């Protein structure tokens, strides 16, 4: 028995109705739930806590982080002191909360320096002649061969220690990373049709650079910079741990680790709790940054 599937016949109409409609790429099917991601929710919640700790630390911890009481030194975690006390009797929880501002200040400041310097250097290399570009790239290759923390230590050895100098050192060490990414994006954008069309229409070169090249180059680099903030925070804590960053008694997580290592046998909370918040901050920023990168790449592909 044969079935007539010619257009207009009843079987053909019924078969067409039974074929599911194609779902556009990048859109979820109706009724399909998005995957629950507890890790991302925890990361966003932790970053919200950090934002509150930076903006209003007294809301989370009313105790003065510089207040000392030798009679209360080395108290273990309890209801009176949630995270215990340090060798001076200062409340560890209050110092962790107030130290979030300094740690994030180092991470964001160093990332901003690396991002601005790397973007300018990458644009210069990507839009210059081949000989100039090759010279800049060879310099960047040599710089990238050295770990960022080693470059930061070299800069610290030249300009000295301290919070601001640590920011400059870490930022200078990350310039090559952002410059290489910017140079790659500049090569892609400069060959785009809209950039060539702007040149054909007679727009000045600086106008094309500012309004067409720079915005499209910076967008993906900014997404990657969110991940770089976590790395910069870890590098700042490393310098403070070595005594080259924020000096004690400032409430900074790396400085707290540097002091707490001397009492790890009788007061392990002095090093485990600041380390936990440091690791949690780096992980939370990395998770959110990777999610932003994934969504950015998804919009680009669609």
C-alpha cells in the first residue's frame, strides 16, 4: 500500500505537522530547564560577600582589626572569636574581613596595569609593520618564558617593597600576557569588512582605531582579565608572604600567612583560615571569569 505524500494531500499535511520544528542554534528548547550549577552560584555568592567586605567591612565585623589584647592571644575559634585570635590577641575574623580590601586592591590594581600596558603594546605590535611587530613579539616571547612571580621579584628588587610597589611589580609582569592576546585580536579585527569599509570611506586612521578596532579588541581581553584578577591576588599574597608586599600589622591575607607560619604548630587557624579565604577568592573569580568567557564565545559563535 503506497501513501501519497504530494504537497496538499492529507498524509503530507499530517507528516509535516508531526515533524518537530528546528530550534535555532544557541536557543534552548521550550520547556527545557537550564542545568543547575551550584559551583557558579557559590562563586557568585562568595564574590558578593567580598564586595560587602570591601565596601562596608564593619557590617560583617565590628571589631577593630588593629585592636590587640595580649591576655587573649592564641585563643582557638569560639563563639566570642569565630576564627580565634592571633599572637597579639587580635580577632582573626575581623582581620580577614578587613584584609579583603587590601587583597582585592592588589589584584584589581595589578590587573589594570597589565591590561592597559598590554593593550597598548599589543595594538602597537598588531598594527605596525612586520619588522616592528616581529621585534616586539620576540621581546614578549622572552618575557613570557619567565614566570610572572619571578618578574615581579625582579621589579621589587629594583623599586623596593610595599603595597603600591607590589601592584606595579605584578602588573608589569602580566603586561606580556595581555599584549600577546591583544595583538592576536588586532590581527583579526584589522582584516574585518567593517574596518576596511571605514578606510575606503575616508575615515581618518585614528578614528578607525578608536571607534572600530579598539572596542572590538578590548572586549574579549576584558573577559580574560577577570580571570587574571585571581592570579594577581595570589601573586600579591605570595609577595606579602615573602615580606615584600604589604607589611604587617596591616590586615592582608598574605601578610597574615607570613606571620601565622611561625605558630602553625600551636595555632593552625592562623594560617589555615586566611589560606582558605585566599583560595576561595581565587577560585570564585576564576569560575565567574570562565563563565563570562564561555558566554562571550557563545554569543560570538551564534
